[in-house]
C-alpha cells in the first residue's frame, strides 16, 4: 500500500497567484516516514520585488529575501532534486492545490535555465497526492469553501496553524490527508497510478464546470498536476 511509504509534504510561498508568472519565495518539504519527521525549509531571493499583497500573506518582504535568502536558482535546484529523488523512489508528493506549486516549480526551473522535474524524471511529474482534489473526488457535491483551513476543520484536525506559512501549511495538509484516509479507507487501498488518474479527472471536471459558469467550454482531459 502506498500509505506505508514515506509521505513527502510540499508547499511554496510566492510573489502572487499566477503559477506561470510568479517567483518562488519560500519552499518547505516535510518527510514523514518510519524514522520520524524530517523538515526542509528554503528562503529564496526571487530576484524581483515581492508585492505588498503577497508580503501581507506570507510575511516575507523584498528586503528580507535579499538579505537572508539564497539565490533562487540554487533553491529551485535543491527543491527539485529532493522532490524528484522521492518521486523516482515512488514516494508520493503531498501538496494542497498541487497544480499551483508544481506548475510554478516547472515554470521557474525553465525561467532560470534549469532542468525541469519532468526532464529529471523522464516522465510527467508524479506520483502526487492532493487532498484538495481528493476531497472533491470523494465528496463532490458538499457545499462550502475548500481552502486548507476549511478542510482542516471539516476533517477535525484543525490546530493552532499559521496558514500561509509554507511549513505550517505542509503539516496541516498531511494531517488532513491522514484524516481523509481514515474516513475513506478505499483511498489507501487504491493504487497511486489510479489515484493520479482520478485526480486528473476531478481537476478537469471542476475546471470545465467553472468555465461553463462563464459561458465557456474547455475540452478535456486537462493536464495535471502541471497545468501550463
């Protein structure tokens, strides 16, 4: 069962909301395995101004990033290496709204002339488990918002979380996934390959639904978890 393998939580904080255009500011990888919990954290100098709106979300200013951050190309390479090492071993990357973080990573790697994760892997990015998409898969018609804090409350695992801090968000995401697996044990019994297919289908259907509300049409299936 894939749940017996190490869980590799991943999250980023960036300069904005468009994953194809924004720059990396912080990244967190938290690995949970039989040996315990291992935490990795990076602060990057993105090489551009961090807008005030983004700073108000994650608390990192342009001045702090320039003073304390590592060169963004080094951070991108280190993060990609770590994630790809685990994906190559078959360990799932667990990320909330993974399409944002992984699309941003691929675009940033390309922007800086670095080898993308897909190129390092020799195949599409994966395996990936996204509790946000899985929640829409198993409970499609539930009303209400599905932000990370909403799901933490819904699944009864809310703690004193500082949301929009990369490491805190990773830890909350892993708790949400654990609660989902207890509530829906069939997810744990499924294969990662099939779960990847299910998540892509759910992502496609949701994007098509959102487009239809604006009188638009999107043909599927859509790429996921890298959506550029």
